[in-house]
């Protein structure tokens, strides 16, 4: 067991070493601790307040209270368990600090190494915070009997063990079975899209009947029963079994409680066996070369303008085609349309407004574009390319993508909503499209400034699931600055829209928003290209140093 203890101590030693590296790491760690403390306090206070309405007598206990509590606990607990695995796979993956491949040289037996890694995962700050939050939430059972409270307390560590085991299994399978670059890229896209869908499920399925007033009590009761059946099904899965244990104890269903415990034990055993198998397989197949791919011609370099800016545009297009980290910017707008179409309930303007949100997000990756380019930017510095030439080369590509993409989405929305046959609704859609293009242009202009000033590390192209170790504050704060700044640049358009709405002007006057939005966006884009080019001329060497440090974080 000495190796297991060393692995656990190693996790905390790495945390301490990271904190000593930079003051920003200390700040990020402090914010993380504050967030964990807030979670624990919120869970404890919520459990205490909800548990205060519970009665000690089973006969006087309100059935609806029990149903609501059971539904919330099992469905929310199962969702948290599942989403945690997806988030771990999307943000951490095979590039984490405690990656199994980093222990290959130490000759630790597979089972011991895997057990040590799982225990070290249980000793991490997120796991400890989750455990304390569930223990605090267990106060909700204090009026439901001593045995129920005791089982609720015991179920907390069982749930955390299950979360860690399932997360590690998902990561191990993804990094072991998906070995080709094309497969990793496809899996990365699927995982990110799955995460977006999961985040939107509550708003898509929420209906006006659930949680309504007592005037429609039958509908509310039927909806409650439906969700209770769903919760029962989830409770018999590894994702919800731990959260069903307190209710088994309260109802005296000891047979169900034993079966739920066996489900959890079987889940841990299977997860451990799968992770150990993945570790052994990864060691046996390490260094295996991928299939060779042949490339014909010079691609975009053959039809782009024969100039430095044309070469930069061709290089950017080549990167966008092969980089799964940036291809999401082309998929998310489609998801916006689909999600808003589901939520529209016959109101076509709800679908048209998805173009505004899509435009807001389309230049998000370009706001840190040089970090995604990596070492390729060094060629520009060596060749003495001017900053405005680089900015023009990059903007050319994104402007074409934004305009073509928005027009195609506009045609699709007009067809699926039927607004192409209704001039009034089609006019409102054209205004929304112009606003989407305008905010996309303003965001692109700001991105040409932030990409050479507010830089932060990104995952390696070969490990899109990895998370760079360091600069967590910058990774979370700089994109927020970009998103807020792109809205600020559209304040002239927003002011005109507010003025037209407050002035109660005739509907045709709202056509002013089309040229105003486009001119506002183009002005912000031109200013961003000019200022971004000047900044890049002055900071080119600093940018290279930053890219070099980012590359060291990706290894």
C-alpha cells in the first residue's frame, strides 16, 4: 500500500507546487476554495430548510413532499453524476496531472496504480467539497427518522465514490480506445455537443403545467407521478442508486436498499476492472503509429490571393479544417437554431433571435486565435510580416464564414418557420439577421485585439480533451472580457433599438436597425483590425514568448 500513499501525497504535492509557481495560481485556488465553501453552505442551508417541513410521523407525512424530495434527489443526483463524467472528459481527459501514462516508468503493478489513482481522485478538492455538500444536504432527513438520517449520511461517500469511478472509467475508455487523431477529434465534437444538449434539456422540456398553481391540480399530479416514475428508473441505475438509499430506509424497503448497495458495489468493481484493462492495454500499445494519410495539392494555398495576407488566410483555413477545438464555432450556431426552434412554441421570432446569439459566439475562438495557431506564428515573425497584414488575413476568412453562414441559417429559418410567405415576420427576421452579423463583426474586431493581448493557454491539438495546467484565472476571465466587450461595441445599435421601441414609431422605421447594425459592426471590425495590427507589431516577441510558455503547459 506504500505506492498508493505516495500517489495520494503526490496529488497534493503537485497542488502545492502549482501554487508556488505564480501568484495567479494562489488567486485561482482561493476562488476555487470560496466556490467549494459556498457550495457546502448552500447545500447545508437548503437541506436544513427543506428538512424543517418534514414531520416525524410517517402517517402525518405529506405524500407530495416525499415525492418532490425523492424526484429532486434522484434526478438531480443522477444528472450530476452523469454530467460530471462528461465535463471531466471534455475539460480534463488524458492530459491531466495524474495521467496514468506519466507513471509508466515506475514499474507499479497495474491494480495498485489504478487503485492509487482512484483514491487520489477521492482526495481531490472537488471530491471533498462534493462530499461535504452531500453531508450537509443530509440534514434534510433529520425529521424522517434516525435510520433514514444515518443512511443519508452513509450514502454521501458512496455517491462520491461512484462519481469518481464512473468519471475515471469514461476517461480511460475514451483515451484508450480512441487512438486515431480523426477519432479523437470526432469524439471531442460529440462530447461538447452532448454537454450543450444536456445544459438545454431543462429549458426544452419545461412546461407551464409543472409547478403551476393548484387550479390545475390534476395536471400537476400527473406530471409529478410521471417524474416519479422516471426517478424510480434512474434510481435503479449506477447514476442514481446512491441517492435512492435514504428513501429505501424511510419506507422500510430493506430489500431494495440491499439491491441498490449491490448495484453500487458492482459498479465500482466493473469500473475498476475496466480502468485496469485500459491501463494494461495502453501500456501494451504505446507508441503504435497511426495510419498514414496522403495529402494531394496545396489546398487553400492554391486559390487564396498570392500575398502574405493570402498565405495567412490559407493557413488559417487549413487549421480550421483540422482543429476540433475550433470547429465547434461552426456547429454551435446550428444548435442555437435547433434549441430555440424547440422552445419557440409557434413564435417564429424566438427562432430568428438565435442568429443574434450565434453571431455573438462565432468569433469566440478567434479572441484567442494566436494561441490556437501555436508555433505557426513564429514563421510570420521570422518573415517580418506586419501586424495589419496578419489581421487582414485572418479577418478575410472569418468575414466570409460569418456572412455565408448567417445567410444560409436565415434561409433555413425562413423555410422551417414558414416566414418566407409572411412579409411581416420575414422583415423581423431580416432585422435579427442584420443584428447577428453586426455583433459577429464587432466581436471579430475585438478578437483581433484580444488575441494578441489577453492570451491564455489552450489544449493541445493532439490532446483536445486535455486541460493546460496553469493560468486558470485567465482561462475563465479573458473570454468573459471578450463577450462583454463585443456587446459594449454594439451600444450604438442597442441605443437606436431602445429609442425606436420607446418612441412607439411605426414598424417600417425599424428597418433603420439593418444598416445601423451592419455599419456598427463594420466600424468595430475596421477599428479592431487597425488597433490589433499596431499592437501585434509592438508585441510580436511577447506573443512568441507566451506561445512558447503555453506549449510547455501542453506537454
